[in-house]
C-alpha cells in the first residue's frame, strides 16, 4: 500500500496535486493482517518518515493524504 500526501496550502485535492506533480509518497506499506510485533520495523520507519516530513514544513502547514492499496484501490483519505 502507498501513502500519498501533499501540502493543502498549495493543492486543495489529491487530483490537483497529482496533476501538478505535488505529491509525496511513502510506499511499501503492508496491508496483510500482521501483529504489531511482526511489522514494528515497517511501522516505525513509516511513522518516522511522516514525522520527518512534517518537521521540514511550516508548523502551520496542513497535509492532505490518500492511502491506496497496491492495486490502486482506495483505502482512506483526509
């Protein structure tokens, strides 16, 4: 699964950010049912990447996100 995100101050929607090349992504996330212990390293790496990205932006910046499965199926958005 892949998490796509963008700056809401620059792009109002996922489609706009995608069209204009403003998407960032974190790929390789697992969708299988696994325990936290089994995927802890993946989860920690993902959370660290999100935290680092957030720290690089203005503290007032808001992020939009879309979560897609490996086959492009929509899973979640904000």
